[in-house]
C-alpha cells in the first residue's frame, strides 16, 4: 500500500509540474518530484509497476519531454487514462495566415463521442473544409470535451447546428452540391470512384448504427473506404480524414 501511495503522490505532482512547465522547472517542487520518483525507482517492487527504468531517466538535467515520459510511466502504474490534450501536438498555429477553403461541407449526424466531433473539427479546419453542420444529438463546441478536442479549431471554421438533417440535404441540393454518405451500407462505391470535387456535402453517421435508410436514399451515392482487414469499419473521425485528403488531393 505504501508504494501505491508513493506512486499516486508522484503521479499527481508530476501532472501538476507538466501543466505548469517551465514555471516550476528549478523550484523546490521540481526537486521534490525528482526525489519522490527516485525513491519509487529504487523500490524492490518497482518492476511490478513498470517503473524500474525511471531512475535512469532522472540524470539531474531533465527537460519537459523527459518529465512527460516519466509521467507516462506513472499514469500506467496508476491505470489512469491520459487526457486527450496531453498527447496533442503543442506547436504555434499560423494565426497570421488566411485559410484556403474548398466547397466541402461535412454533416455530423448523431455522433455520440465528443472526442470524435472535436477531431473532425480539427482536421476539417486544417484541410480547408468550408463548414461543418451538426445535426441530431451531435455535441457542439459549447460542450467542454468537444471544445478541448477541437484545439480551438471551431473558432476558424464556420459551423451550425440543425436538428432536421432532411432540411440540410434539401438546402445543399438546391445549391447544386453533390450529396455523399460515408457508410458501409450497400450499395456503395470506393471513395476513389466518387466524384469528390467541386460542391460536395459528406454525411457522417453514428459510430455504431451509421445512417438511416431515410438519409441514405437522399444521397447521390454511398461512398466507402476499402478495407483489407477483419474489421469492417473505421473510427468515424479517421474515416472523415481520409475523405478530406482524397478531396484535397483531387482539387490541388
């Protein structure tokens, strides 16, 4: 129990240091963490908690990346899930650059996971999609989990919330958009055979149940990503990323 308490204390202190780095880099708090992890590393039961190599990493001249690697070992020892923002790239955005956009809009219909919604926002903004439409019970960036995962991308790509997906399809068809459903439902065509250029609306459905037939019948085509493995589907955010790349590849 004592070793567990020591790991938990180091875990909490390490996460606190990581959040405030480099403010606390040379403080007593940093030294306390160093000593705490050294004690854990030298404990004879450390291998049970994947901590046997931590002492080798603490050479007295550690930086933020080294601190993070130590925290990962502590997280695993605690069976703790890493927060999404802990592993997202930490580089400055091009705030002085104007977005290049394409007439590509995504409809996220009844997406359950806030993380998936935020991931689509981030990729769509980066790849130049013009807009995101949220329908059904899909969460908006007003949800804190969704907002955090967007990494503020929702501030740079227009989005709207519409309860009735049929009205969304009608409105975009009147603007001469091609309507595609990204699905595994039959009949379908590979994304390479879809005409992913020009005015394009792509509809993504629920992670488990997909899209209803009432939506599929309103689309010009159902497109799919060819898969070679046992699993018959991809994470919805990953699938959306592939469609974005296919579109941009064609128009550039």
